[in-house]
C-alpha cells in the first residue's frame, strides 16, 4: 500500500501541473492530459469487512487518462513506466483500453479547423449566413463517437449551436433556452444546405485555380 500511495502522489502532482496550465490560461482543457483515479483496490476481505492486522500482498489503482492528439504519447508511456509504475519498485501496469493516435492510413487522428479543410470552411460560412458566430475550436477532452470516423481517416467536427448558455454538460438541471433552441434549428438548416450542395473541385478545376 505504501508503495502504491507513493505512485498515486506522483500522479496527483502531474495532474495538478496539467490543470495549473488551464487555470493560468496557457492551455484549454482539451489541450492537457487529464488523469483521474477511478478505483483503489487492496486488502484481505472477510465476510464482515477486511483483515485489519495483515498487510495485503497486492494493491491496485486504476486511472482514467485522457490524452489530446497534440500530446507526446511516447513520452507519457515512458513517464508511466519510469515514474508512475516502475519495475524497480516491483510495480506493473496495463492499458485496459488504448485509443490509437494514428488512423488506419498512418496519419494523426486530428481534423484540421482551418482553410485547409473545406468542411470547416463550409461550417464557418453556414453559421455566418445564419447570423451566428463560431467560437474558438477546441479538443473535446471527454471524447465522442467522432473518433470512430477519424480512425477511418474521415474528418469529423463536433458542433452545437448553444450560445449564451452555461456549460452544464451532465450537470443537474441541464437546460437550453427556448430562443437558443429555435435559433439552433435555423443554423442547422443553413449547415445542411451548405454541406449537401457542396461539389468537391475536380483535378482540372483545382489546377485552374492554382494557375
């Protein structure tokens, strides 16, 4: 237990350092590595509780680690093996689920949100036509089903037209103002029109534009 608690404290300090950058405004929440302890398991159980005068031979801790696509995964894995669960302290670790950082074509699992991505330009234009305004794009730390599209090499952008609304994701009494809801319908109509009428330039058209 003492050995494991030492590692938990090391992980806690790393977690604090990541969120210190968020608090200081240096990075957004989706740009840092989030680490949350999900479970702690140890002790020798009895029918009524635990044996109190026996040190357990093993102890386990589980952590939910969310890694943004901008992070150095190799460096993080080295940190885990050398600092968080080093074999020199008789510790081992395993990944219960490990999401790939590259798609099936070997490219980073990342959707550009600039002029290099025509779908982003269409989204921007559609929102402006509906008298809306896009906020600064961010990485959604909690992950979404969009990752399955990105794994296949397909661009995916998450979008919700919820202006003037407090962030209450999974909070008690999560709500959306009626006016914002109706405005959101107009924005989605504009986006659908833009996307469904888009014709991707052919090679000849692209060459003419370059000339």
